[in-house]
């Protein structure tokens, strides 16, 4: 099976995620401004179950193929591109089977200084960097890695076409 890359706006329109983008241009108004900083707050709201945990994900270049997706039933997940763009695959949950809904399967390019917040229950993969190694800021509930990691392995790999 193959899937093509689309925009994070398309992914958001399917109900998979919220978009987080740094404000740009002359119309961008900081929440707080001074001579030494501009702070842009409330770019997106994350509602974890319990405390929010922030960390960094380091991901490495590999073939554009996906064999496994993960989801978190009790927490949203923030993935924010820190140093470069990345590709990410995501899909809604098929309520009848508890597996990824292939009709909603989407791959989007997340630009540096942008991010996505996956809704609880959304299936998503490990980001694909454009360089050998890249980083994303990750945020989700503190319990997520201990008790809210659910995986699905596809019967055959899905190839991403750029």
C-alpha cells in the first residue's frame, strides 16, 4: 500500500490533530513584548490527563515505510519540529475494530517551528526526518509511557510517496 504526503491542514481537517504554528508576519501580536523578548502564548491548548510531561524525541533517517503506529487513549500528544521539518503518519481509530482507519490515513509535512497535537486515540507513527537525525519536542501525560502506549502492526508496510 502507498500513501502520499499532504499538509498538516489536511490532517487537521480530518479531525486528527490541532496545528501549532509560531505567528509570522506584521500582523503577529505577541502576548507579552519587551525590548528583549516577544512571547507568543496560547498557541494551542494541551489537556493531559494528570501532569504534562515534556521531552525530546530524537529520530533517525530510514526508508519512508511504516509498519507500526501507536496511540494514547488518555492523553493528547504534542510533536513540535525543533530543528528541521519532518513527515508524520496518522490515522483516526476505527471504532469497530480498534485499529487504524485506513480511509483517514494521512501523512503530513510538519515544518520547523510548527507542530501537531494529536487527539486521544489517534494512531501515529515515528516522525521521518529529512536529514540524518532530527529532534521534536514531545508533550503528553506523565503516565503515558508507563501505561498508555498501544501499538498496531500493519500486515504489510505502507510506503510513503513524496
